């Protein structure tokens, strides 16, 4: 298998004006750089989301992601440990999620290295083990674990057929598994299970920013992601045993965990499905248990049952729901200042006040966006 294409750094001549501008006043420079970074993250997110509809070329995605990556590095080198506000941190985390989610079916410059993927997977397994803690909390406790050991992993030809089916559903050119360049479904490919904690973290961060309780449809969406992650692991990635189910469904309120609602650990592990009162969100345990039971509703053979579930639980339909959710998250934050300026006026300002703002920044707007 060929290594993924490395990101090609832009030369000074190739870089947009916003990436190479210099300003004398440090305070104004910070304000302008913050606006530029927000603008680049915003466009990179939207471009990744549109890419799944084949509305964007891969070269354009690469270029915008590279610009955002380079400018973030430049920003950090200029301002050290600058403390981003919650919306900017959220936009950065959302970009990470939508990039990995939308670009995961092919090997490219956004593909994490095998080493970093391995580290990520071990960290996620450790999180699940910590959440479970004792035998009574094992999500697969009531499942026929022996059947999962006997019937999985699926034969290679079945895995190949399932991979091809998913790619066909998504209108992605199928790979030839007889050759070494097959990628989707291999250990080098990012899976839904790999992305689940990031998905939960982004959702929890949004929940914390807007102090909103989890709604029924969002709990259903989280459960759908967990179910799809399990189907993908068994039908495409060749998983066996019930560890996949345990890792995927190890989410919810855990008594005696940190009561600090601002702690990163709480946001990553329980906020998505825990209330501000420090208890399980009403309905989550029932939704989670019903989804686990749905995975276990086979009469004799889990392998054949899972294969049949690929129809009613089509990944293409599930992905459409996930993308709609990401778009709603992206639109939930006010558009960056520079996006508003592209329209000629800032929210809450008159045309004259907008022009005064531009003049106060000491920059020519059209030159900045060139």
C-alpha cells in the first residue's frame, strides 16, 4: 500500500494575502489573526461537509485544510498559549471531526499515521474500561458472547463484499481487494468506532456552550452512531468477540465521577448523556439498552443477522443524518466576522459602522481575502 500523499506546503507566491500579511500594532494584529483563523476554519468545515456530496474537488479540500492548518500553526507561534474562546475551540474540534469523518474512505493527507491511530484506539479502550469498572456495567453482559467468538471474524470474501457494498452506496469508486491498495476496512483506515469519542466530545462541548439538555432525537442519533460503529466493525473491519459492543456503548452517567461540570473528563465521557443535576438524562439508558438489544435480536446466527441488518440500517442513510447534524452544529455558531464582511455588513452594525470597523483594523478587506 502506498503511503498517503503528504501535505504540500504552500510557497509564499501561492499563499493568500491573509497568510502572509504583517501588522505593526500587536493588539490589532491579534484581533485580525483571530478573525482570519475563524474564517479559515469555517470554510474548511463547510468544504469537508460538501465533499460527501461530491460538490468539491479533493484538491480544493486539501488546499483549504492546509491553509487552516498552516495559519493555526502561525497563530500559535505568534501568540503562544493564547486562550481561545469556547466558540473557536468548538470550531477547531468540529473541523477535526468532519475532516476525519468525510475523508476516511480513501487514503490521503488527512489520514492519521498507523502509530497515532494505534495510540488513539488504546486510549479509547482505556476510557471504556474505566467507564465499565465492574462486571455489572458491561454493555454485552446479557449477550450470547460465545456466538460472537464462534461466528466472527467473517471470512475475507464476506468482508470484501461488505466493503464494496458500502462504497457503492456512497458512490465512492470501489477498491480491488485483490491488490495492496485496498484501504477502507483495513487497520490504517479511521472507523466510526475510532471517531465515536470525538463525536461525543463535540456534542458535549456544544451542549456546554449553550447549556441545553440533550433532546430525544440527539440521543437517538448517538445510539445510531454506536450501532453503525458495531455493524462496521463486524461486517467491514473483521472484528470478533463482544469488545466492540462494550467499547461502543460504554457511555452514560457514572456515579462518583467528577461533579465539576467544566472538567474535560466529564465533557468527554458523560455530559452527552448526563444532566446538569448529575444524573442520567431521562431516556438515555432505555435508548442505549434497546439499541444493544437490537444488535442481539438473532435467533441463532449473529453473522447472518448482522448481514441482514445492513439493509434496514443502511450506512448511507445513517451518514446523511450524521452530516445533517454536523451542518446544524456548524450553523449554530455565528458566522465569522470575515464571512459577514464578504456580504458587506456586520451583524448589528450599519454600513457606516462596518466601514469604520474595517478602517480601525488597518486593513483593506478585499486585499485580505485575495
